[in-house]
C-alpha cells in the first residue's frame, strides 16, 4: 500500500498522519517524538492538560509502557483487544509528560482496524492519537471528515472506510488492590459498557470495586461541552410543539455563555426552521450514525438541529450515545 509507506515515512520524519480506527479517526504521531506530539496539540488547538491515548499493535508493546502489566489487564485485553477499550495504568519513564499531561498514568488501547494495526506494526512504535477533529468539535468517522477538518495542514489521511463503532472507546482506570481485587475508575463511557467489563473480571474471580465519583484530576479532558457541530444542537426531552420549542430557544439561547472551558457554545443567527434529527432505534447503529449526522445536518437546511429524547432511549446500551450527544448540545430542554 503506497500511502501506508508514505505514512510510515512521515512518522519517521516526526510528522503526524490521519489514522482510521474502528471508533473514530485519529491524528497520530510517534510517542517518542516531542515534535510530532506538539504538532498534534497545535493543529487540533487542544490544551496541553488533555492527555492522549497511546495506540499499540500488541500486548507486548503495551506492557513496555507501564510499570507492571496487571493480570486483570491481560484478561481484559484477551476479551476486548483489539477493540474499543482504553485501559489507564501507571506509566513508566518511556511515556513523556506531553502524552499524559503530567499524570502518573498512561491510557492505552489496541484499535480494531486493519489499517491502524498495519501502520503501527510497520512503524514499530506506539502511536499517540486523539480523535482527528479540532478541539471541542465533532469527531470524524470518515476520511473526508478529517481532510475537511485539517484542510490547511496538508495532512495525509489513510483510507479506512466508515468507522464501525462510531464513537470513542470506553476508558477505565485499573488498579489492582491485591491479587484478586481490582478497582475500576470509569473515565469515559463507550459502546463496551462498564458492566460488561466488570462482569468479565468477575468471571475470572476478581472482586471489582467501582469508582464512579471521578475527581477532575483523574479525568482531565472531560469537558462539559465537546463534539460540537457547526450548527447549534438542542435536545428536547419533552413533547413540545415546534412553536413552543422556538419560543424556548428565543428565550434561552441568548443567555448562554459564548465559551465554556475553552469550547465555543454554538448559537444560531436566527431561529425559524428546525431540523429534526433521525437516528436508528438501535443503540449500536445510532452510535455509528451520530457524528456523521451532526456534520451532514450542519450543512443542510435549518437554523438549529433538534434531537428528541424518547422513552426507547433508556438503559445502559444508550449511555455512550447520550454522553456524546448531551455534550454536543448547546442546550437541553427538559
Ligand atoms: O476511540 C478512541 O479512544 C479515539 C481513537 C482515535 O482511538 N481516541 C480518542 O482520543 O478519543 P481523545 O484524545 O479524543 O480522548 C482521549 C481522552 C482524554 O480527553 C482524556 O479524557 C482521556 O482520554 N485520557 C487520556 N489519558 C488519560 C490518563 N492518563 N488518565 C485519565 N484519562 C486519560
Ligand atoms: Mg476527542
């Protein structure tokens, strides 16, 4: 593959490339190049306090980045890697502060995409990669989305088709308290649910303690607003009429702050036409559709995007979808 060779060459030259994964496309650079890492933050417009995920192509590669590789991580890797699970573990000196934002831990995952795995294997070193979008904006699930986002940067993006999962990996921090006892800190919901992870460890006779009350310092980068489309997205939880929605928006949108935690809150120029979004009633499919729909409908007609939350959206299978769409919304009307 010609472009794969070119991508490896760019990585060797301490540059960055667009890399498909099964979740979303990433903006990848060598974990051993400060120049590449700085470029990732620079072209994304990402603050340095938001740490990066390191992508590996083998467990051996992963185990070289941590102080010790816990047996619970072996179990989870056997069950879910390659796949949409990111494990946060105590790092060793090979992992720079630029990647971890100065934390003592590193986030690692093995993506389930042939192109990503080929790229990492050909380059021979792990790749740090955030989602390939500008800071605070909608994540990319197609090559074109990445090219669109980084038009001015001459970025090489490897073709990998449409992302099969469609939203980012589940992130858990793993602490082995003793031989058969693990504390899991839930850092980001994904299509692999926290309960599945917990049950998997319990099958292997672990006692699992769940830490849900996450302090800011353990979970940097968890912004209130994130994934924001170009047109304002409004989530409507009740059965309001169109007129009632427009009235509420006219009353409430103007009072929103311009920026929250460095992310611009998207506001409409006028509110006349509402664009109601449609997603599959199946959570896996809705997740796959989410970011592409936000991008596409932002160019279509309508002044605001409206998503109606219904009763069918209850339950853990929808947790990751709502984590993302809630953060993408300028306003949630209950
Ligand atoms: O599916 C994914 O995980 C995608 C693809 C490209 O692999 N990547 C992704 O990266 O979503 P990004 O940069 O958009 O989100 C990474 C998040 C950070 O914002 C932070 O919340 C968390 O991972 N993170 C990274 N390192 C961490 C650490 N050491 N401790 C706690 N959270 C960490
Ligand atoms: Mg992201």
